[in-house]
C-alpha cells in the first residue's frame, strides 16, 4: 500500500488527542514525523514517529506528503503558507485563520500550487449533529423553523494556555464558534445575516468566554450558543418544525474517549446512552436513537481525496465561509447591530 506520509506540527491538545490518533486509525496514512518540544511524550505514544525540533526540517523532507498544522492559532497561516510553498498538502486545525483575508490568501496559494487545503471541522461527525441532520433529512420535524445548538461547560477557573491569552484567534468564539458555524452551514448554507453577543463573563478572563449567535435564514432561525459558566447544561441540540420538535442532551463522547486512550474501531467507539426525544404535533413522544459519532471519517476522506481523487471532506472554501460568518459575528457584537452576510 502506498501510504500517505504525514507530518504533524504541534503535539498539544489538538495534535495529541485528535490528529495523531485519527491519522493512526486511517490505514492509508502513516504518521512519520512530529514537530514538538514534547519528545518524551511522542516517544511513548508514537514510538515509530520521528520527533523534529523545527518546521523547516519537516518541510525539507521530500517523503512528507501531507502536513497537519495543529499548533497555536497565531501560527496557522505562516506554517500553512510555508507548507504549501514546499509542495505539501495541508490540513489546518480550526480556526482556519485569524482573518478572512488571510484565509483567502491561503486558498489562492493552494490553488496556485495545486495542493489540497482542508480545515479540521471534525464536529461534522459529532453524534448529536449526525442525529439532528438525520431528523431534518427524514422530515421528522417537518419544515424546520428553529435550529439551536448549545456547547455549554462549567469552567469558572481560567485554564493556563494561549487560548485564554489576548492573542489573534484566541477566545471562545474562535475556539468553538467555527465548529457550530460549520455545522449550521452544512445544514442550511450561508445565512442572510447574523446578530450576536460576544462577551467576557468570568472576572479573571481577558478573552471572550460566552457567545450567542442568531443566524437569519428567512423564516428559519439558527441559534449557536456557547458559555463557560453553565453548571447544569440544557439540551445540546434542539429542532422545532411544523410537524414536531427534537431535543438531545449530552455532548459527543469521542473527545473524552480519545483522552482516555480509546481509538476508532474499539468496541463501543462513538456510541452513547444519551438519546434524543421526538415530540410530534399530537403530543406523542418517541426516542430517537443517537447516530454514533465517527471522527475517523475526516481523515478517511482526506486519504480518499489524495489517493482516489474524491472531493475533500472539508474544502478550504467551506472553511472560508465559516470565517465570513465569524467575522460578521464579531462585527455584530462590537457594533451591537445585525450584520449582513449575503
């Protein structure tokens, strides 16, 4: 088998918990090199991979076909640009870039070089999202008038790390916003406009830790919400339509499973006991079994794109649309007004 040799930049949360295990789970890929200062951790968890001290050494390796940028957000653009100039295909962890203009420049460069450019919007394969999408596709709630997703957690203490520091691309909106926006765009496309609130609620926080976005789709409204002071979260997904309503509690278990050392293909992978409820117009309620999550589908799609010519699972232009909505949300919050998207 002609495996795709992969180079990973960064071995923090994104690199070690998400990208490395999911690449290892894809038979058409081989994680060959990791750029990180965490040499001992990589040696323990990925004994076959080389540990490199800098990005230049990785990009000089002619055997590396795909580069994954899983380093802090401020480095996404320069590392991706350098990888594209070196002739590598590139996957960037979300967010795509700090600004829409920088995202556009990367897309243009990838097209000029004839290289794949994708962004890791893995939550297209969350169990709750897959189940909500099933309900919509099967018409279980009829014509959808209201879509709502909450990603709420209870984190009153400030975690150490760059995500909480006043840097480009930091804060909760840049951390979770791309996931929730991407999910909405997959379901409904670009909204007409966005109205948002993006604030800092915890006393010691210096970056936003709460957002509430309302996406205008004409008769349909999509509400995207995340907060860090929610001790008892409500439903994760809510749908209302002219034939009924759907709700589901509980976040997808795959992140916790990956942190615990579980891997795709193991018994029970992606499964949960948190199922949804469908309430029909006559008041009857039925359980909607949750579709298993499958984050491994992302790198299976990347491999199919590179080896079989299939469309990438997430294109650069998909991620560019996410940045368009995200920047509109930032402007809406700053100006306290509704901002047009299209």
